[in-house]
């Protein structure tokens, strides 16, 4: 039989997207993050601007998962992803790199100190008490900040 090439092309595109996307949140995964950041590093190097990588880890998430179950944990992760997305510019990069770890990549900053203000804003968006399945939970976030070119020349170095 003759294969319809449009079906093959669609399947290929679907597989390509799945390879770089987190299945739960729809954000980039670790592989997608690396692909996106490579071109950003080159662009910032040429533009003499700073690129900032924020490594974010949720505080209190393990307790939520353990006490309320993985479905409740997934609800929290989806909510956190939305909060981060709503706080960022459309061209910034947001990825869920595993478990309760997110990475935010912001380029084009004039001063590396701007990263601390952005990190504070993101922490505020997800920190505090909220209801999940009728139970009040407390959530927070810890952030590590690395700047390019000061802290490293590639994503692994950052």
C-alpha cells in the first residue's frame, strides 16, 4: 500500500514535539530547554547582553505528593506552571526539567542584578497557602541564579 506522506509527516512532527515537551505541563522538558538555550547563548554573546538562568525547586511539594497523592501533586505542578508562564515575557523560556524542578531562562538583560527581582516575583507567585482537593497546603520555592557569561559559557556550566 502507498503511505500518505502527510500522515507520516504529521506523526514525525508529533514525535518531535513529544521529545522536547513535558507530558504533564506542556512546557519544554530538559532536552527542549537545551535546544532553546543554545541559540539564546549565541544571540546574547553577540548582543553583549546578559542571559539569566533561574533554577527553581518547589518547597513543600514532596509533602503534598506524599500526603494527598500524585493526582494532587500534578494539579499543583500545573498551577505552578501557569503562574510562571503568566509572569514571563512570551519569548522567555520556561521548562519543567523533572519532578518539582523548573528552569526559567531570560535573555537580553542589561544588568545581571535584574535577575533577583524576576526571581522574587516568581517566588511570590507560587508561595503561600492554597486549596488542593479541599485541603489547605503551603507551597514555596527556592531559586538558584546563574548569569551568562559571568557564571559559565554553556548551559551545563550555568
